[in-house]
C-alpha cells in the first residue's frame, strides 16, 4: 500500500508530468538516433568483402583506421581545423555578444538579434558557394585588392586549402556562437559589476573577475556547438577545401560511396566520434576546474 501511494504521489509531481509529456518525443528521437549509430558501430566490427559485407567479427578496421598514416593525417587535420574555427568564431563572437548585451538599448536588442540571424535565411550550401565566389581566383577579394593596387597578381592561398575552410566555417557558425554567449551575458546581475567597481576594481579587472566567469556557461556552450559539428563538416571542405582541406567526413564518404567499404568507413566514423567526445569532455573538465579555482 505504501509503495502504491508513493507511486501515486510521484505521478502527480511536476517532474513526472513533464517527463510524461516529453517521453513520446524523447523516445522517438532516441530511437532515430540510436538506430543509425548502432548500425554504424555494428558495421565497424564486420569484414569487408567484394560487393558484400562478411559477418566475421574483427578489429582490423579499427587497426587500419588508427595505423594508416593517411587516415591519421586527415583526423588530425580535422581536429586542428575545428579547433581553429572554434577559437576564431568564439573570440569574434564574444565582443559582438558583449556589445549587444551591455551597450545596446533594450528596445533595439531584438533588432540586433534579428540581424545576427539573417544568415540562417539562406541555405548553408548557398553560403558556401558564395564564399567560393568571394575567395576565388577572380573573386571579390582578389579583384578588390588588385583594384586598389595592394597586390600585383591574384592570391592563391585563400581558396582550396585549409584557410578557406576556416574562413567559411567561422562565418557559417558565427550566429551559433553569438547567441549562447549573449544569453549568458543577459543573465548577469548588473549590480555585481557595479559592486566590483565600487570596491575599486577597474572595468577591465571587473570584466575578468566577474563578467567572464559568469559568462563561461555561454562560452562553453558556444565552443561545443561550434567544435562538434565542424569536425564532421562535409560540404565546406568538399567545395572550398580542395585536396589540402579535405576532412574526416570526406574520407568517410569516400569509403562508403566510392570504395564501397562500409566497415572501414564505419570504423573511421566511430573513431572520429570517440575522439570528439574525449576532447569535449576534457574541455568541459578543464573549465570546471577553472571555475572552481576562481570561486575558491
């Protein structure tokens, strides 16, 4: 009887009601996510045959993925590009979010947010093609620099290499980085900043000791939102990266669609997911230690 009463009380709680409301959608999302992931993990332990998959359990695909120099180089390049894109995007996004939060009047903040989200109005593919036109041999950048006499011949290092991938991805994910930081800055109690300055701190030190630590949840969210998808981005390296800018997603596509090697492609995909997860957890752990040290 006591157990039944406890279950009845639990069903009447707000948490239980919320879980009941989201459970159908959550179960659907989990199944739709778990099914393809489970298939990829299963394939990664099978053996590739000629136009078929042999159901023999093996670790050979993972050994090949981690010992082949080409695959390691592409994986390291993908991580490096993603880290650079994340750093550039977040460092440029923070001043914009700070300006909108602290220096724009409340009546105009909605307009600024509206302007920030304008890139979402166009297709991601179209934006990548536009950057290809801008950075091209006869594109806007080279034509402009030639027109004002800063260069004598078109620049070739801004397209079909890692540089063009970084520029394009940083632009594409800028709104994703600005909005979480803006939300975190908006939640900061302004009286804390005034108290810091009343105690004799300069505006810069108040920013370092008060604003930045309180905004770290938004910064962390921005870092993860940018870092995780850019590692596996396929379209941008394919269109503007060239041979030097190809990343792990292009390698997986090659194994699946060109070489018909599903097990090896799956092993590379699972390896990439594992590396991204590990790097993300390390970053989150370091951030927690930083916040604890600041609050100690």
